[in-house]
C-alpha cells in the first residue's frame, strides 16, 4: 500500500498597503487622543495591527483552495494541475483558516509544495468586506501571502502558528508599556536629565541614578 505524503504550509495574509486598512473605530480614535505622549510608538503599534488586520469572512477554506489551484494552473498549465492531483484526499486542501488572525494552513502533496509556494507568492488579492446584509463580496482587497513555514506534520505547523502569535502579543505589549513609561517620565525629566520632586519648589531636585528597564517574557527564535 502506497502512503501519500503531504506538506503543510503555514502562511499569513498581510495588508501592507494603507489604502486597504479598515477605517479606524471610535474607540481607536479615543485611545489615540488620550495617549499622545509617545506618538511614534503608538503609530508603530497601530501600523503593526493594521498590517495584520482581519480578513473578510468571504474568504472560505474552499475558496482559498480554489484560488491556489487556479493560480497554479495559470502559471504552470496542465503540468501544475497534474502535479497537484485532484480535489480529493490527494490534492490541495485548506486545513485551517482564521479570518480573525489572517492565518491559514494549506495541505498539498509533498512533491508539489514548491508549486503551491510559488503560486501563493504571486497571489495578490482576496475578497473584500461584504456590504451589510450581503453574504458575498463584490470587491477585492490587495494583500500579500507570506509563507512562514513548510512542515511535514500538521502539529508542527500549529505549534509554529501559536509561537508566532505569542511573540506578536509580547512585541505589542512591550511597545505599549514602553510608550506609557516614556509618557510618565517625560513629564518629570527636564532637559538637564534631572527629576523634580513635586511640592518642593525645585529644591529637592535629584539626579536620576537608576535606569528604568521593562522586562518582558519572550521566546527565542528557532
């Protein structure tokens, strides 16, 4: 009995073009107005979130698999379609798709994973957000498909997705907390590098002899 071997491709759907970013909500605007002490760190955090913004629910696992097959057919013709196999158990399929995190895991035959990788690199759009009351989207949204890892098992791909999600959370928390600290210390530290004690009239100024460090838990890259 012949055992079919597969590869699992973990990918992110990114939106680097600012014109594709969803409009800011009122809550985001209020947070930006209340946290103007460090606009540079805030802008970096917001840009990071917008690049990894959610994808429309119109992109389903079946539609994504169909898009990949069509792209392979367009680039490699009948040869590419034959290498992918049929649409059944031996062909390409989407095992995991999260529109909220714009993350997907695609399973394909081991012998043709490079064709799928090439097709994903050349794909540049996904369905846009549908109008209220409509289940289908008539518009498209520019994007970039970034392949993160090619694994021989589903478990390894899932572990890598979890590890990267945790690292992004730590990175965003570190940026937010550093912005809060800089905002607090910015109102106390003057040009000369001294801190003025409130209520002393300037007579109790002392030199800052201790550095303030933010220690965040992070994971080392493989």
